[in-house]
C-alpha cells in the first residue's frame, strides 16, 4: 500500500500547490439566483484554473448566502485560503469548524508541512488527532431473507457518501434483489464531518485500510460468502473509496455498482487493463449535471475499449444525487453485476 499512499499525497499536494498569492479580488457580479451547488462548482472551476481570487470570491458568497451548508463551505474555504497563502484565515475557519464538530484532516502530510511553525494550527491538529484516535469504522450486516449457511451468497459492501452515516445510507441503498439474495455490509467511516455524519479521507489513511481489511476478512470468515461475487457499492466519496480499493486490488472484488462516484485521478492504465482482463464489472448511475460526469465517462470508456464489462446510466436533469427511481435501477444493476 506504500505506492497508494504516495499517490494520494501527491494529488492532495497538487490541489494546494500553485500560486500562493492572491490577485485583486474579482469584481464580477454574481448571479444571485444560482444554487449552492452551482456556486460551489463555479468556485471549484476557478480554483482548477488557478483563478484563486475568483474561487474565494464565489465560495465566500456561497457561504454567506447558504448558511445551511456551513460545514462544506468552511472545508472548501480552508483549502482555498491555504492555496492562496492566507494561512491565518484558513486557521480561523478551521477553528470555527472544529468547535462545531467538523473535521478537516489537519494531520495529513501536506498541511503539516505548510503549517509546521503555526502554533494555533498545531493546537487544532492535536484536537483532531485525539478525537480520531478514539473512533473506528462501524458496520451493520444485513443477511438475505431465508438465509441458509449451507448456501453461498454474494456479498455487497456499501460505502456511504460524505456527510452521511449508516442510517441515511440504508434509506438510499434499497433493492429487492439486495434484500433477498445478498449479504449486505453497510460501512460507516470513523472520520466525522459533524456530530452525526461522517466522511472518507481523500488522502491514504492507514487506519481506514487496516480496519476495513479486518472487516472484510471477518465477513468472509463469518458468513456463507460466494467469494467469486464480492461487490462494492458507493455514492460520491464512498464511490471513490470503492474504486480505489477495487482498482488497486487492495482486497478481492468482482464488481462495482456506483452512484455518482468521484473517480480518483490517479488510476493507472495498468490498473484499468487488469480490471478489464479479469472480467470484473462496473456499473455507474449518475446525473447529466454531476460535476464528476466527465471522469466517470472516461473510466467507463477506457474499460469498454478493452472489451471490459460496463454499464452507464446518465439521468437527465439530475446532478450529484440519487434519482427517485434509484431502487429500481439499483436492483437491475445488482442482478447484472453478479452474473
């Protein structure tokens, strides 16, 4: 897993690298009819283009106009302020968020390097570390109806999206096929976003890897599992975690069913080739307005070009979300992925 860790850190470093000095604040007038998601997407687009001033301008506006998205806004602003070299502003928003129960992964290698001489940052990082050390991944296993330990069943590991938990995950990931034919394992990250919801780290996290491997092994040993049909499912950042594990072959996986996954930028051509050659399956359900759509399409195309087994459904007029008829689509994908 060493290679995996270094790649994760590199991606995070790139996000925070670049111009560390703000230009003049953008005088562009913001359309006040824009939704929070549209404002956030515009801010991130500016960030990717190294227009850091405009990125901050849009994100600060979104934070002020949509206080219900405080947690997400403060996290993004902390990253933007860091990239702009506005370290005191970043520490200020982190301090505000941490005392509200939010989490920022301040102990990752990049932040630790950039803020190594910042006393206030060190205090906040220690608060986070102490809290995280006491937490662990939680699971809930649901057995299929009429479960018989003399039979072998496919198993489904479900990774929730960020700002969710097991209970909210169970409301979305429902299917008759899942209920009747699968051993379902709902996972909940130990990394909090606030006092009741959780997130998956984007940087490689040894604790998550270690705990998930133990959970995986325990499920295989405890229940009557068909080890040729091990499926990962996930939404958004949970989908990213599922993709990371599947393509790096961290543990054996036969297929993926994903809703609006964020595709890791560092999947290699060799990993894609191995996925296709081993006849693994990947099905993605997404929206035409999902910010991650282009990367999702590229991954599907790359695998399809190698004669791999893929399914892709793009829902019209939907963004980064579950469709109303998701249980029906999910049911179809679950039947297909275990063929």
